């Protein structure tokens, strides 16, 4: 699943940080994918996770609840995206690289496992971490 997210990250506009996210249904079928598009769309909420969740909800049809779905993403989600995962009732989150500066799924914060919230997805981080981190390292090295 994270390999699919890596492929989605490759679709990012060259101006956007290459983060990719893919939503899978409970049977493992891909529902939607997206890459970061903040720069391309001029939208501060156009993170890969949010865009993929919106597209997956459209595929689900009459419900925004993505119960049983898995979101795979190349980078640990931020607070906005972690909140969206909880609100969308995503069942599982798997991600590649940890994000110690803004990560909200175990690094800086742990929004998705906060016991005060009504939904807590299962989380597994560090999947294919070297490959996912390399995407970011390459992008930021080219910017310097």
C-alpha cells in the first residue's frame, strides 16, 4: 500500500512537496489517490491525505464515512490530516517517513490515538521509510 503512495507522490506538481496518499477499501482495492497540491491549487488544505479522502468519499457514494478503509501515505500526517482521518472514520493508517517537526500520528502529537476522540484508527508507521524519506530529501536538496 505504501508503494502505491510512493507512486502517487511521483504525480505531485514539481513545486509541491512530493507526498502521496492512497485510500483502499476493506478488501484492499484502491479507491482513490492523490499527491500534495498546495502550490498547484493555491490551497493550504490540499494535502495528499485530504485530497485522497475527498476522492474516496465520492467513490463510496452516499457516505463520507470511510469505515474499514486504509489510508497509506508517504509521510506521517500533520494535525489537519490526522483530524480528517478521525472525522472520516478511517480504519487504518499506514505511513512511510516519520515527521518529527509536524507529525500528528505519533511523533510530535498523537491525534489519532487520543482517547477523548470518538474514533481511533489503527496506525503503523515507518513502512518503507528509507524510500519515502528519500523522496523528501531529494526534493529539498534541489530547493537549496
